C-alpha cells in the first residue's frame, strides 16, 4: 500500500530544499536593476528628505545630463542583463511620457533588456489627467506607483500634498481606464494629531480601489525637513510607541484581510504583484542609479551622487564606499529580517562562515522564546505582525 504521508513528507522536503536553493541563487545572481532619479517637485512635502528640488527650470538640462550619465556609466554594472527599471523621485510624473519612453529605449541600447520584467514610474495624483494616463499606457511602462499617502484631506493639507483625496481616487481610476493593470499606492501612518478613524478611512478607501500593491510607511521625521524643524521647536510631536503599534497592526490586519500578502515590513501585494525592483534591492542584486540623488551598487561598491541639480548639470561627481564582509553580512541580516522569508542560515554559513550562522542562531534564542522570531528548519524570520520591532532584533544580530 502506498504511504501517502511518507510521499508528502519527501515532496515537502524537496520543495523546501528547492526554495532555499532558489533563494541563495536569487541573492547571489539576481539580474540588475536600473533606477532613474527625477529630483523635481512642484512643492516640497513637509516630511520628505529625499534629494529634491523645486527649480523646474533645470529639468531639461538634468534630463540630458542623465542620458549622458547612462551612456558613460553603464559599465559600472558587472551584470548587463536588466530585470527592472524604476523611475523615482522627486516627481517622475513631471516628465512627459515621451521622455520616459526615451530613457527606456536608451537603456535598451546600452543594456540587455530582453528579460526585462518590470518598469515602474512613480506618479503624483494631480499629474494624472486622462490624457497623461493614456500617454503613459502607450509606453512600455507596466507598473505605476502613486503617492496617495492619505484619503483624509486634513492629513493631506498637513503634509503639504498637492492633491485631494477625491483627486487621488480619480487618478487611480484614470490609470485603470487607460489599461494599466499593475498599480501600487503609498499610504503613511503614525501621523500625530489624527485619530485612528482617519487611518481606517484611508485603508478602507485604498482597498476599494482594486489596486495590486500597497506600501504603508510609518511617518519618520527627519532633521532636514519642515517637520523636523517644527519638531525641534516643539511645534510638532511624534506619536507614542503604543499608537505606532496600534496603527501598524491596523494596517497589517486590514490589508491582510483584504487579500494582500504582508511580504516586507512596509509592503503588501496581491498574489503575483510583489515589487520586482524593490525585491532586487533586498536580495543583493546590482543596480545603477542615474541622476542627482541616485545610488548605485555593484562589486561590493556603493556609490552615490549627492549633488544639487545646479552642480549636476555642470559635471557629475560621486561619493563611494567599499563594503567589507562584515558590512555585507549586516546588510543581509537587515534586509532579510524586514522580509517575510527571513534569514537563510545555510546561506550565511556558506558565504560568511559557519560560526556566523551559529552566532545568529544563538542570539535568536531569546527572541524565539518571546515570539519575536520564528525558526523554520534553517530559516529564521520575524512574524509579519511583529515587523514593527524588526529594528530592535536586527541591531542585536549585527556583527
């Protein structure tokens, strides 16, 4: 008589072995990503500390300099096969879709784009007219990420956003009507002065938009922002840890109940719609960043361009650092514990030594006891509902 339980066990173990092998290959050999940083904004949001500028008069010059940089710096990558292209900012939707397509075609001349899987453009809701949506859909862009942040007009005004809640809803519908079928929206929680009802209203609203991906970020107040200056003067406060936890769980529960997979600390996806570009960052892939404010990584070297738009058009300069074995292990720990899959101890042993894998496992014992860490065979991971404490766990596991 066939032993179905034994066969199931064998198949399960084979599947688990294949999954671990695949993750190792993914971390070591994932195709490269290309990132275009469009640093221009019509208005600076109170919380944003990304490299950005309201000096729109420089945009044509910056765009042309970015084409020059793409041509001259393509050799930075050791892997010339691109998996993803991402337009971030700033506000990439200030570019005409024709200019976006021109960047993509230029990338196709200097890289192998035959296996390109995902091309994402970040957009602001108030830029998405029906005409813009149709023009964008006519390009080869196949994913759009929209910064909604909230569906409460009071919160949007407080943040300094240009759009209204209704405007964001209509912008998503315009993209869908134009035929774009992979849409991600951003929301922000942890905003002091607004109750739980505001957040729940936003979460309910975005789940009703029939989008495929949602990124939910806890508000972080940085020094070099309007919010940072208000905080230093005592005119703004941060939410308590208790409220942060309540709101994080509200985000987790609401979005998971709506059919989204909480696959990374700030990211939720419907089946088949995980962000390919961001996942490449989290799995150690090489990437080339083009534009002022963009970062690149290849051959254990991280490089960045921190110039202003005025400096950038005059000539490009980079800062850089070479990552040590310690640095790469710490980064692996950091990115993996922010992801559903967690840390592969076999990979750690192979790449950084058996002693490091044993150290990590030993350190995790106290977290396993309190439910902050789950151990599954050779994998250790933070349960998604506990992601908010990931920074505390990660710091304990650093070399």
